[in-house]
């Protein structure tokens, strides 16, 4: 439905605003750029919180976490699986949600033209990227935390025991790192592709099809370094957890974190470079 | 004042903007005209740092746009009225822009009132008419109370009422002391309120003058009807003017009605009709840019 408004309004001429007039020609310094990051963060938060789609994703995430964990717990014939292991099982799917959100944080702005408004207000590109990366990390952490909390509850409802409580904090921390890095990879890919459908479908294809299909046929030394194979290893829940790929010589989790984090860093770096060099419409 | 000097942008083999140099004076409305593909939008994007130039620079009162600590307080830009997320309300759209520029949140309500969108603050931009989108885009540009407004084809798609609203608003902005730099295809509309014109074609500067100066150069056509067309044509031919004769009717270019009347009187030639028409500003500008137009009609 389109609303129209009367067009006969007479333009008002307001007096100049002191805070605006006094420092119009003030010159930017490097420290100004750093001090402007909180303002950019506030803007990114307003953009994120003001869209219904993001609220729907936030509402659906714990539901997804609870349902997957409950279904696995209910159907597990081997009741040695516990809630302290199952609560992270929904996270690969939640990681894709976080990755897609990271993609959309950039591509949606590029496609609707609001990126131009942001860059006009703050021409320093790295500051915009920093704010977006920080917001993507926050989104990842929130989605991960809510999914894991709901997953724990869902697993208990499914009839499994709590299990080793001492391992929960460690598993949750690695899982949150996995989700947050996934969101940043999404942001980097979005900055490179600049197209929502292409970026999301490409990333999903890579993660769920290419890596899953080809990883078993690749040498173990190569599989370690595939992005989502490395990231998935951060979710290692212990002896009952079977990785989707067979790895003869596993690396330590910090090493997998470095590999997955490296992909996030490289995609963000390439995306930032392209942001400086490309035209923005 | 805005100083554009040596601005150049190339895309592969094609030079979209070629060594463009002009000034935009304070407290005036400057029109930026040229045919499609002349480089107007590319120039405006370079003026606000959205497109990196291959050469040249733009300075606002001596300061480059990218060196400004608060760009939104110096320059407000409306480059595309469709640049808003359809799922976001007008208020949140402006709140996000205000936050990015560190502008007090209260300013959002002020600019919405200034452009007449108070009744639509909580409506999603996807439901806006084109006129409302244009107003919201202008509100975004006014958030920082800028000294300069840059607008790229702001009248596109607006109805006559909307065009008049925009013209009044931009004129009021200039009267208040602001500088307006506006590109438009509607040359006739632009000539109603522009003080200066910058004319480009194929990326090159063709003219940068006041509207009065361009108007003064407009070609004049004299039409004379006489029972002695051959005599009048002979007399005019000696005066280095062009004459097209169709029966008793002569179309004369390169002289004035008064001069033709005097010549006819001195040579005893009777005139039945004598009239003079000036070329429109639009025709003048089309003549100026005609050779550099990328696409022309047959």
C-alpha cells in the first residue's frame, strides 16, 4: 500500500545550528577515526535492530537449537550421549545462519544503496569494516549462546543425562569462537561478492556440498585446511562425537581456530581492499 | 566554495570524466547539465568520495572531502532517492544515518518536519511514493545542517507538484546562505531557479557560466514576409547573415528584427510581416552538447 502526503507544504527556513556550524571544516586525524568507531557501531546496531527479518532469525535460533538437540536426544539409541555433548550439535546449522547474517550485513546495504550513505558519512572504509565486523561477531555470539542454551534444554527434554558439566564451559567457548568466525567469514564473502543470493548460495554450496563431498577423497593434510572442515573441528565434543570427515592426524583445536580464523581475516582483508578500490553506488 | 580541479575517471578504454575543472560559488544554485553518459553522476560520486578519481581533486573551502572530520556537516548529498532499505522505517533510516555521523538524535525529528514527513515517520520506506522517498533522501542530506547540498537528478519521477516543492526548498536553502549543486535533465526547470550552469559533454567541460551569460548568447531568428523576397534576400546576403526563402517568407539568422527593418526601409522594400524569436535555453544547451551525446534520436 502506498501512502501519499500533501505536497503543498511550505519549506521552513531554520536558523543555523551552532554544533554544526562551528566545526564544519575541522580536519580529520587518525585518532578521530578510532574515536568514530563507537558511532559507527551505534549505526550498525540501529540498522540490525530495525529490521524484522533479523528479529525473526533471533527468535528462530533457540527454537532450531532446542528442536535439533531434542530430536537427537529422543532418537539416540546409545544413551551414552549426554546434554553436555548434544547442546552443540545444532551449531553447524546456526553457524550457517550467522554466516548468512554476516553476508547480509554488507550485501543488503550494497543492494539497497545505504552503503553509499554510510561511506559518504564516514569515507574511512576501514572504520566501517571494523564496526561491521564487531557487529557480526556480536551477532554470532548471541546466536551461538541462545542456540546452545536452548539446545541444552532440548537435549534434557529428549531424555538424556546432563553429563560431564566440567566440559560445558570449554565446549561452549570453542563453539562461540566457531560461530563468531563464521559470521566474519560471511561478512568478508559478502564484501567480495556484493550480491546476497550469490554469496549465500555459494557459501552454502561450498560448506555443505563441496567440502562434504570431496573431503573424504582428499589427503588428510589438505582436509585440515578446508575452512569449514577446520571450523567444524572446533566443535569436537569428545569421544562420542564423530567428525564428518575422517582425519588420520588431527590438529589441536587452537590450530584449527587459527586456520578458520585465517580464512575470516583473509576474506575481510580482500573485502576491505575491494571496498577501497571499487566504486560505490 | 567548491573547487573541482582536473577531475578524471577512466573505466578501461573509456574516459568517463576528462580533466574536469570548475568552481561552484557559495550561496548560489548551480545547475549541472549534460546528456546521458556525460559523466555527471560519476563526477558527483567523486565529489563525495564514493568513486576514487584517477586524477584531480575536489575541495570544499580548501579542504578535501575525505579530510573532513564531519563530512555530513559540510556536504549533504542526494545521489539516489531509492537508497533506503524498504523494511526500515523513515525514523530508523535517519537514526542510523545520524548515529553514523555523530549527529544528535533529536535532529531526526527536526528534518522530518522540515521536509513534511512527520505523519510518515514510523512507516516503512517500502511503502513510500517516489515523492516521499525524495523527501526522505533530502531529510538525510539535511541531518548535519550542511553548507552544501549535492543532488543528482532529484526531479526524476516527480510530479509537477513535487518538482515545485523541491525547487522551492532548494531556493530557500540558497537564500539562507547554502550552496546547491544540482544535476538535471530538466533544463527548462533548472533555468527557473539556477544562478549558474556547468555544462558537460562526453566527460569534458563545455561551459561554466551564469544563466544570464548563456541566455545572452541564444540565437535569434527573424521571420520576414515581403512581396519582394529576392530584393530583401540580396540585400541581406551582403550583410553576412543566413537566409532561407520559401516564397514570400524569409527566415533570417545572424541579425535582429530592428536591423532587418532598417535595411528594408533604406532599400525601399515593403514588409508585410516581421517577427523575432529567441532560441530557448534548452535548444542552446542541446546545441552545445549535441556533438557529445552518447545516444541521440534520429
